[in-house]
C-alpha cells in the first residue's frame, strides 16, 4: 500500500534529506523554489542579471546553512530571507540600475495599444518601487507581489510585525505620492 504525501510533507522530506547531504534532494528544492526566489530578487533589484546572480548566491548559502534550518519558520520564508539579503548585498556593491527588462504581459490576442499601456504602467510602477529605500522595497515586494502575511514578512526579514506595518505604510504612502501624477494622467 503506497502512501500519498502532501506537498508540505514532500518538501519536509526533501529538506531532511538535503540536510543530510543529499544533493539530489536539494536540487529538487532549488527546482521547486527557483522561480519564486528569482521573482523576489528581480522585483527588489529591477535587474534580471542581478536577480539571477543573487538567486545563485542565495541557493549556495542555503545549501551551506541548510543543516542549521530548524523548521521554526516556513522554509520558503527562510529561503526568501537569504535571497533578499543576497540581493541587497549585491545592490549595495552595484550602482543602482534603472533600466528594467520588459515584463512578460498579456496574450498575443491583446491589441497593440493595450499592450503598450500595460507595459508603460508596469515600467512606471517598477521604477517607483525601485526608488523606495531597500527596507521598504523588500517589505512591499514580499507583501504585494508574493502575498506574504505580516507575520511571514516579519519572520523572513527578521523584524517585528510593527516594523513590517510601519515600512508597508511608508512604502505605500511614498508610492502613492510618486505615482499620483501618473495616475491622474491615465
């Protein structure tokens, strides 16, 4: 009789195997979380190359520190913390980049005007997010783009829920101010 494990149980099993040095299990974890990690660091950095570099560094650090992972927090959040810190470390060393790669949008059936308006809106919003201070940018990306709860953000960034709320409020207020003129035009 075979037992069907839930996705959470399968992930836990992969983590436990990887903690014992199973590289294949860790490879499965990388495969499972790669896209999410890339997306988080891309939205924080605005640069696809930097996002790829930060993700690679994050997975190397995760492999190195995996034996220390204690299951007290969600594995995804633990991995996001490593990825966010890796991205912010790289950003501190690099000159901020304002040129953001095009984001995949819409289907081929969309009309050209709608596609251009969508691309422009995405570009303007991304530019505004990238203009936020690093701490506020990380909180807004984790909340608005990845749907993490306040508790998950606090655990991921190792800050209090009050700090999460404060940074979110600041980020939303700043974004509203930066985007006010643009929103009035559209």
